[in-house]
C-alpha cells in the first residue's frame, strides 16, 4: 500500500506544479535498527540506505527525518546519513513550507509522504516497492 501513497504524492506534485516531494521518514524501525542507545547506528535492511540514496539523488526529493531522539544526537544521525550519500533536508520539521490561508504548519509540519513503522511501514518489503516505483517513473 505504500506505493499508493507515493504515487498520490507525485501525482499531486505534478497537478499543482510543486517543486518538491517531502518524505517524512521515521528513524527507528524504518531506517535504523532500534538499539535504545545513542550512537551505534545500523541500517534496518540493506535496502534502506540504497533507496534513501536513490531518493536523495532526485532533485525533487526532500528527506525529513522524524524521531524522538534528543537534540544532541541529531547531528550525529545526519552525519551518519551523509556518510552514506543521503542528504537530509530537515529533522522533525519543514522550515521551507510556510503557513497558508488554510494551513498552519507550526504544530504539524508539512510532508507529502510519511514512512513510519507505527503507520504500517514494513522495511522488509516497502523499501523495495518504493525503489521499483521511483526507478520506473524516470
């Protein structure tokens, strides 16, 4: 089902002539194994960094990491992602999307796609499904 959400986000982007697709990506259980300690980051599957890099390399992609880690750990996590060639646009927010006449993004930031294990994301299958979709759209 994740592909339906991705497909819809790209369709809306095209219909509204928007520049970006914002991917809000949960860390633990989606990208990284949960270790309940600071540091010691390990990818949850080999698919995760490959697909995140594929997304990061696309000019319309903005990756927003989503996690409850402490502020002090955020820069280490961003560094871990960058070490793997994955550019992080923001962390727990989206400073580039201002409030509009109908939407207030001060308490809930704007994103196009949410990848979160609590919302049903399965890293064993969904990373590959996203990869197939993105590589076939050109």
